[in-house]
C-alpha cells in the first residue's frame, strides 16, 4: 500500500504473515493515536467546519485530526461540531452551538 508523504498512515505497519507464511489480513494495523495535551478551548459557532477551525489554530486544514485526538470523548470527528439525538450521524443532527472543543498545543501536533 502506498500513502502520500506526510499522511497519518504513512508509517503504519502492515499485518505480519502467519508463521507458515499465509496472509492473516491484507491491510494496516491500527495507526498510532497521539494523546496531545489540550491547552485551549474553542467554542463552536454557527456553521463552523472542522477544516476551518483547524486552519485557524494550526495554519492547515488537515489539522482537524489533532483536534479529534485531543477530544477522546468523541467517537466520530463530526461529533465535535454536530450533535444527534441517538448518537448516529443522520440528517436530524444539530449544530453544537456553544459547545467547547479542546485544542492541543501546536508544537505537539506536527
């Protein structure tokens, strides 16, 4: 498998074959999740997007992944900005206006 340079999955190891040489699973192991220290709080505003919030704090839109890792209480990235009654991601979701998201220190996320 090939990933773009700088991808979060670039250095993720593949599954090792069994002792007899057969492939157990053709894919990647789980990628390493960082545990950055949250140092700022961001209050969700109307119509915000994860990429725009990440660009504001980190200077790059792909930094939303770091915000997700700093908020381990969310299962899906969209849950940082959207709330659904049953926890699923459907059209009934509501923006989480006034909800606080934790932002990690910029030096810990690169």
